[in-house]
């Protein structure tokens, strides 16, 4: 009985999310990069299409102001399209996935993108979770309600595991529980990857810094959602942030730091493949995708 019940609960949890951000089916994609000696692959799961209706981006600001920011960067004023992308990291003896997308129940194509990168789910040794929202942990459960990555250790910060079990994706928790291993915020997770505490979006929201030699890549999680609005107006509150003030503070602080240090980033909600740099632009910032 446990499996069908878990499946139903998972569907209900996702339905609530779909109201504000309906995932769209996207074509599988796998784009390889290097960080020093480490191969990383940007993987696509889905797309999120969000109405510019004052409910999600720029809460408390007229939608015309949000539209003006989007149009100034050559984007449609409505709706706002977000990527839902993950990262594969190949380390000695490990196949690491960072986040898992919406999952097969919500038409996510991550497993097919992984296949395009030559990886089967049972080859994944570790899944690093930035936070416990459905578009990041839904894919930990397969279409039959079983663990999608049966041999992997699921790693996330201790406060995030707490919050996941009480949040919108709580139905995932019993399925993955035996595979979960938590870490203290900011801890080194494994050789070459260190967690970065980015609280506000969720209590234990973590970025991950992948380092090899003198190069590094910071996976920013949901510190910013729209490559345009979140960077042009980092202080604007966003519906997705659990603690909207702390989320905005973390976003402002991190963007300033990323621009000042010219830190290469991966942002899973930016246009695919989501790798590039944050640069200063007017009073705010802009995303400079890496040229390939
Ligand atoms: Zn997200």
C-alpha cells in the first residue's frame, strides 16, 4: 500500500506548485564543460513558464515595472520563462548529480538528458541537493514511486532535510530517507566540492563550489531565478523565497560578490545551459552567458 499512497501524495504536492509555475516539457539536452580537470555537464529537465501577474516576480511592484525590466533586455514582458536544469559532475570514482528536476511524474526529462551524457541512473553515486523544492527533488523519485537513483547517497544540509520533510515536496522524504546523508551548512561535501550556505530561499538552501586547480564554478541554486529580473532588481521580493527579506539580502550580497570576483556560475533557472558570469549593469546586474 505504501507505494501507491506515496505516489498520490507526490502528485498532489506537485499540483499545488503547478498553479504558479507550470512545468513545460522540454527536449533532453546534455552540454559538457570543464572546470579545470573536472568534466561537468549541464542537463535539462524542463521549463517553467511564469505569468507576469504580480504574484511571483517583483511582489509589491506594478507589473508594468517588471515588464519594463524584461523589455529593456529584449525579453517578452509576459510570460517569464525559466529553465529547470541540473549539473552532472564527474569526479574520480564518483558520478555526482546536483539537483534532480521535477522528475518523470511531472514530465521531467532529466533521465533522458543523463542518457545523452552516457550515464544511467544506477551509475549516479551522489546527488547533491541545493534545497527541497519540487523542481529540485521531485526527480529523486521515479515514475513508480521508487528511488530514481537507487545507489546514490542523497546529500543536503541538515536544516534543509528538516525543512524538506515539512514542505511542498514532503512526499519525497520517505522514499529517499534511507539514502540521505546531511552535512553542516558550508561544509566540504567531498574532495573538490564545498557547500556554500545561501539561506533565505529555504532555511538550509546551499550552493556548491566545484574547484579544480585554479578554476571554480559556483552552483548558485535558487539565489536568482530570472536571469533578467532577479539580477536587474535583486532587492525585489520573489514568491518562491520562504523568507523573502533574507532571500533578497542573500541575493544582493551574493550578486555583488560574484560580480566583484568574476566567479563563474551555474544557474539552473537561467537560460540553458546556464553557465556564465554576473556582471554589473546600471544600478544592478546582468547575466553574461559563457560563449561556446
Ligand atoms: Zn527552483
